[in-house]
C-alpha cells in the first residue's frame, strides 16, 4: 500500500525531505533546527509584542546545495535570515531608548513587559541556531548567525536586568522619600504635643479662674496671678518632660 505524503505547513514549492515534514505538526511549535539528507530547516519566531501570546512562525530552509529560502520574512537567500535578526536588533534599540527615558516605576514595569517576551524569543532563537551550527559544523554563515544571535541574547538580558534594577531603585527611592516625609510629620506632631502639654495647664487655669464665681482670687492681686502662672508653667513643663521621655 503506497505511503501518503505528509501534509506540511511549509510552502508547497519547497522540496523539503519527508522526514522533516513528518516532524512538523499543524503549527510551527517551538523554535528549533532540523536536518535530514543535508537539508536544514530552521523554525523561528517573529519578534513578539508585549501582549502577543501567539508567536508568528518563520521558516528558513537550506537545501543540500547550500541555497537558502525563507517564508514569512522579507529578503531572499541568507539575507532573509539576516533581516530576521536585524528586526530583533532594531526592537532592542527602541527598547533601549525607552529605558534611557524611563523615570517612574510604572514606566519601568511597562518596559519590562515589552522586554520579557523579546528576551525569551531571542534566547530560544540562539539555542536553535546553536543546534544548527552543531548539525552543520562547517557552514560559516550559520556560525556567523549563531554568534550574532548570541550577541542579541546578551543585549536583551542586560537590558532586562538594567530595567529591573532601575524599577527596584525607583521604588526604593520613593519609599525612602516617603519615609523621610513621614519622619518629618512625626517630629512636627511631637513638637505640637510638647507645646500643647506646656500650655494646657495655663489654659485650664485660665478657664477655671475666668468663671463668674466668687473664689477670693478675683481681686487685683498680682502676686496671686504670678503664683498661678508659675504653678501652671511648672505643671506644663512636667507634662512636657513626661511626653518627651515616652517619645
């Protein structure tokens, strides 16, 4: 009974060995490299967006004669694969510019959300190109592309780390500023409490002796006034010392 050809998601014009087609499913799946009969197929992903859970696949095929073809990206031959890497380099440059302009924690957080999927995609792309380099150890173009992918992965990793550090520093700086302001407010409240403790007995005595009652102290007697004032200040000073000691 004849074997039916394997249904493939690759371009129909590509004469890719059936062994490679059989390893592909209905979707592209993860980024990887496959070799059969001197044919190399690279399954890579386009640069993702921050809210893009779906990964758009791009296929790069190197036939047994060393000729490259691509699907899903501009350019022809090996230039298409270089253009693919250039897109990631351009995206990282734009993210770097956003990092330089970021100043608030929210800006750093939004930037992290954009960097994280790029970082993951570049890391897996580098792994796929490293596998391709191991499958074709003498292909200088694959080696060069593998090295370029490694540089992009390092750039993405450093940018991700710097952005996270920037966000952590901004949050810590804001917390320190808030703590300083809270301390200043606490000192102000403490001074007000001391002043209130000092003058509370005087205000109390003034209220008591200012009532319309005959108590013998409502005559013109300056000595009694001085005694009451000194006594009230003494009581206020004691209260102030007690409050300051507890604080």
